[in-house]
C-alpha cells in the first residue's frame, strides 16, 4: 500500500513528466470506475502536483496568456483552475505513456496537446483509490510527518489524553489524525530501530517526550549532531539518540532519498527497498495480526497488549508482475525470439551423446519401476479401497436428497393410513345398513302377523 514517501515520489514524478507540457481537452474517466467525473475542459492548461501525507493534489491551471503564442481560453472552456485531490488506496499510482500504450486500469486520463498525443493517467488495479474534484486536504488528517514536522510533533504531544493513545503503539501509528503518512512498513521499521515492542500502550511510549525549542529548528534533519573532543584532542561527531516522533520524520525521508529506485522502480525490481528494510517482511522477524487485522513485523517480545489468540503470520514480500515506473525511460522489452535464443544454445555433438546416455538410463529406471509395481499389485488388491473425502457441496446435495426422499415416503405413509381409516369407516357403514335392513324385515313380518 502506498504510504507518505511513495505519494511524495508520485508528485515529483508528475511534476517531472509534465514540466513544460500543455494539456488540452476534457478529463476522461473510465466507465468502470465509480468515482465522480472531473468537470474540467480546457484548450490549454498545465498540471502541477503537491503531496501531503497520504494525499496528492493535482492543480489544473488554464493558460490564459495569448501574447506569448499560447491559446486563449474560450467562454465554453473552464476558465478557473481546479484542484483534484487523490488518495491512492491499495494500488493507485500515476503513469505517463503514449495514447497507444494506455494502461488497462487507467481510470482518469489527462491528454497532452501535441502530436502524437501522450496521456497522464491515474492507474488503480484494485479500484480502492479515489479522487475529489475541487477537493481540499482531508480535515481529519493531521500534519504531514515529512514536511510539517513541527506541527506534527506538537499535535501528538498536546493530545496524549486522547483515547487513541490507549491503544498499542503499533495501532496508534496508523491513525492518520496524528501520524499522517505513516503506514504498515514504516511503523515496523520505526519501532524496530528503537526496539519498542509493538503492543505497548502508546501513551507510555510518548509521555517521556517533551516538545523542545531545539526540535522546532530540526526540520528535514535526521539527527542533531554534537561535536565533542576526546582524550586525543580530535573532534568526534556524536549522534543523539532519536525518539519515536523524530524517526516518524526521518525514516520516510530515507525512503524519499532512495528516489526512483525505491518503491516505484521498473517492473518487479524491489531490491533497493528490500535491502533498505531491516524488519518488515525480513527473514527471522516475528509477525502478528493487530486488533485491526493488519500484520505487524517485530523482533523479540510483542508486549502486554497483544491480541488474545493471535498467531504468527508468515506473509513474505510479494512482487507485482506489472508495476509502475517513475523513471524517464523503460528498458526495452525482450522479444520471444530473443528469450528462446538465449534459453536454447547451439547443440554440440558431446551434448547429444550425453543426452542419449541419459535417455537410456531413464528407460532402464522406468522398466525397473514397472516391475516393482507389478510385484506390489496383489498386495495392494487385498487392501480396502479408501474413498476420498467429499466436498461440502456434495455433502449438502446428498443431505437434501435424503430429506426429499424421507419427506416423500412419510407423505405416502400418511396417505395410506388415511385410506385405511376411510375403508374401515365404509365397512362400518355397510354393517350398519345390513343390520337396519334386517330390523326392517322383522318389523314388516310383525305388522303382517
């Protein structure tokens, strides 16, 4: 999932690709995506990007100057600039390609005014990302940990009474109201460097920190440096131990310094970011699911607030097959003929002889196996055949069939019982009628006599 450093790299990528370019026409949205349409259409406009925490803002500004040979905006076009705020979700990113190479999951597209045309597209495979036309920074998000370090630190330390800090520190670090830009892998790396158990109450970790005047001057500096002299008289540089909040600022900056070879490389190349990581998805580290179901990587004791019944999660790094590229040029794709030529070298006579020998040895081994199977066949015939386990769907079908047959049989039994009782009733009626006839005859004889 993209975090603060990745969104900042995305904004740098957009500014780099769109510098000096003029865009034109309407902003197109894919029919599949459920995000709103961007009601912006202009003959000539430029794009600039800015990031804050886990948000990126694209500013679409119409070009109104006609003196320098630039097109003038007509009445039917958008004459006012528009800000579109993006949140990347799980898999969102920007890509700048030609129109012919438009990505499959390009859900929002900005076209250039050139021939051949190129397009800046917002690509999102899982469609968890969102954009908001005429949007602003989300109010519920706190100051950015990268670019608003002073206000970020003050916002955390002045709100330690909030119920958020009753939770474990690993869960509090994902609260964007106080830690805007921190995500899953950053929290693991920050806690690992300070050797803080992930499931310790956040307030106990942060209560010891005090907002100092020195911290206000420490913006975009990893660690304050203090010079001291040792016994030999030489100057030695000593680094002060950073606290949790300062690492929330400096660790994302390290990822930003990895640049284009970090989180956004060419296809599937995560070696730089993997080499940088010390804890997240590293062999030998422990992993557990927190109370929100997110996996936290750590070393040592998890802490007293560990969820009950939590089990280790060995979810290793998964490389995406088709990732985005924030570099200027991509490597040329290998053709199928090139790969086949490299995989299949020219055959030599010696190799042919070796293959023939291997083939003869394989046939001999196969004949031996067949003999063993024939000898073992009668013993296997005496064994009772075991049936495989039926699937749940098959079991449900058989159960419903049994129920249907049972209900039919029970209905038939009821019908037969009712018929029998009706026959008995008819027999009784016949007996009564016969007796009545006998009594009538007797009465007639008495009257005659």
